[in-house]
C-alpha cells in the first residue's frame, strides 16, 4: 500500500470546542484540539488508523505501560504562515527518531504511511486550531504505549499509537537560569537516554523540582558516572559558545537525545562557516570559561522553545551570570532563521518544511 493509498477512517466531533479556547492566553500543553489519531497493533500488524473525537480511552489495569514503562513519544509543531499555509518542520526526522526509540524500547516499528499521513490528515482536519502570532503554534504529540493486559515481564504483544495536538505558546519566555546537577542523573551509558522514552522524563522530575525550589528554572545534566561531563540542558540539547567556537556534546555516549533542532542548528552553523565542535565538554571547562568571561553564549535547543537562552549557571553554590542574550550573535541569528522557515518568511533552501 503506497503512502497516498492508506485508508484513514474519520469520525468528526459533533460540536467543536474551538470557541471555548482563549487563544490570547495559551499555555504549553494545556488545551487540546477536537480530534485525535489512533491505530492498534495486534497479532503482529498495525490496523488502519482512525481519527476520532479527542477523548479518554479504556485501558486494562494490567496494561504493560503501567507496570513496565513501554512508552515513547515525539514532539513537533505545525505553524501557520503569513498567507495562511500550514507548515510542518522536518516531520520525516521525527518519524525516523520515533522508530529508533521504538526499537530501543522493544516496541514495533510504526509504518511511514500511518505516521506521516496520519499526522497530515489530523492536522489538516483541525487546522482551525493552529494559532497565529509570535511564539504560537499547534504542538503535535505522537506517542506509543504498550497495552497488553498481562503482568509477565516481557515486551507487550499489543500497542496503541496515538497523536494528539495542542494549540500552544512558547514553552519558555525569555532566558532561563540553570543549575549544574552533580547528584542525580538523567541517563546512563547503556541505558535509554538516546530514546525519547517517557521513563527519561520521569527520572528528571524530582531533581528539576528541587532546582526550582532553589530558585532555578532548570538543570544542566551531567554524566551519571562522575558528573564530570555536560550532557543536556533540562529537556533540551545544549550549545555553548566559548570564544568564537560553538561547542555541543557529542552523541557518542548514547546518553543524549539526538534532537532535530540540534541537528538543524549544527547543519546551519557549518553552512554559515562558524567554528563548530561536537565533543565531550567537561564541567571544569565550562566553569573556567564563565570565570574568564569566554562563555559568550549558552542555550538550550529543542522543539518546544527552538532556542532557550541561559541567563545564569549555578555550580557548587556559586552563580555565574551571562551577558544579555539580546546581544548574542549566533543564537539570535539561528533562532530567527528557523522561526522564519517554520512560518514561511524564510526561503526553504534545504527542503525542511512540508506544506499542508
């Protein structure tokens, strides 16, 4: 069956909830649009996807996801251009990463037809939910959970693939303060850090909560063994500019999620001729750069925020302030470029956007 031939059954909502949403006061991930996509994996095969009204679903209390944590997800966005077109940013990369996560979590591969065409059909049906304005978009959350009602410790025999969407505003507004984590770990070598698995985020909640109680917005994660090397910033990849060199942790340890925004930014940095290094970064190197004022830019990069500039870094009880991010050259240039691509105001020279 070709990509354009997949049959998607559609059950439309009887009365839209669109009028109940205040699009001037959107919060990330709080409101959900009228419809959702669902497909079931049973007897070794995926069934045709269905679009149904957004609703709660019944699951067995013995479903594997509740007991053994087989759950993965993706995060992507749809933007509305100035002329009303709906644009998706590099959805093929999300699809590929989703299946890499599925493989690591011992879950079945989702066919391209179901993932790509299902998302396109769902977003097209709910296109009136895509907000306009700076920082606003339709957040798209594809996810897969194990739903076999069996308590034996093994990979589930059945799964649900679902997609929900949410009109949203920016995840962060302005710069963020972070603390370098030296006790807890997000992921360890040989673990699931490179998969976009729900368990990674569950492990991060307590240390992030403790950081917030101490007055910081998020954490800089370090390696699980010695807390000697920098890995991620909160739920995002991290990039530093020390002197005139852009540096980001390499993916060789398999403890870092290979971000699509990260991949795009690295590509652009190379295209634009910036000095760029992908390598392990010692915490000591970062602190030395802070003390010598050589750290000129530091930011998280991910789907939710695109670029999240860091205003302050804390380590061993001492706070280090960074310069005003509005003056940063690379972070602002790449953010404006990517935001322009997503909204159709920047020429798409690399074929990264998909129009609906």
